[in-house]
C-alpha cells in the first residue's frame, strides 16, 4: 500500500513538471535569454559603460525626470481613481455598469491612437486652447504640449485604469456590516470613511500605485509624442542610444532601469506587507 502511494506521488510530481515545462520554456526563451544577452552586451566595453551612466549629468537628469514623472503620475491617478472607484462601488447596478465601461473603454483603443489624440487636443491650435480662448480665460495659447504637463496628462489618461481596477476589486470586498457597525457606534460619514473604509481599501490603493509607478518608469510612446527636451524619460533615451550609438550603453541603461524597478517594487511590497502585519496585529 505504501509503495503504491509512493508511486502515485512520484507520478504526480512528474506530471506536474511536464505541466510547467511549456511555461518554463516560454519564460526562458522570451525573458531569461534576452536578459542574459542584455547583461552581456552592457559589459561589452567593461564597467566603463556603467561608470559613464552613473557619472553623466545628462543621464542623471533623465533618470530624475523619469522618477518625477512616475511619482506625479501615480499621485494623480490615485487622486482621480480613488473617488471614481468609490463612486462606482457605491452606485446602483446601472450606473456601475456605465462607469465600468468608462474605465474599460481605453483598453479598446490603441495606445498610439490615444497619444495622437492628445497631440490634437493639447497643441496650440487644439481644442483645449481654442476653448480657453473662446471663453476668454486666456489671450494666447497655453503651452500644453512638449511640456512635462502634457506628458503627465497623457500618462494619467493611459494608466488610470490600472489604478481604478484594483481599487474596485478591493472596495467591492469590503463588508458593509463594518460600516453599519461604525454608524451604530456613533461615527459620522467622514469618520466612518477615514477610520473604516479608507484603511480597508488601502491594499487596493497600494496595488494600483505599484502597477502605475512600475509601468510609468518604462513608458515610451506617450512621452515621446507629448514631451519635449525638458521632459525626456529613460525609454526615449534608450531608443535614441540604440538608433544612434548601438546597444551597449542602451543595454546598461536598461539594466539600471530594471534594477530601479525591482528596488521600487521591493519597497512598495514591503510597505504593503508591513500594513498587512499591522492590520493582523
């Protein structure tokens, strides 16, 4: 009997390895091998490439622009997405369906098309400046395109669903009885929100912040179309390095970006796990 159980366990383990083999092969071919090639390419000229990346003021400015834009995009998405997700989860089925369609609608349109649409809206002769001039709010067109503000507007529009969807999931799982219990204990609407609803929705907010921040660090199309020299991000710099000078410095920049993403992700996940431990304790 014990021998049969042992044989069944070994057969199950072998079957499990066969099941994960396609996924492992896919990861090795499309992720691990390219990563190894990028690492080897970045060290083609030795460590001098990394030294130039860390000591160059140009690359330093680009990294600062990237981090600043990613942080501002995350904050803006949180400020817009949290009230939107709250209204969606607290509304009736009909309005909830409409609001959910508004969130999912951008996914049905190409990122390139959305970015070009913002070019038409933000340029000097675009609809936004024409409306502002027609309303008498300004005499001259505002500088909305080729500026950090234009990049921020475009990136928030693209990345907002990645903030809203985790918030919707988390807020939808909050037990209404917890809010009713707070009301029965004398808590008003604002106190009930601040002491009960907001802490319970923090996992969704942190998950959305992680998604938006990590995706913002490697953004290319929207900053390239809406940004200017003062708002150049690391994705644009990597593309320019590849097209002008070859893959060596571009690979080093990519590795630095990857390291920054992993460090940022580890910090954010650490904050999330710390909040979970505080909630358990």
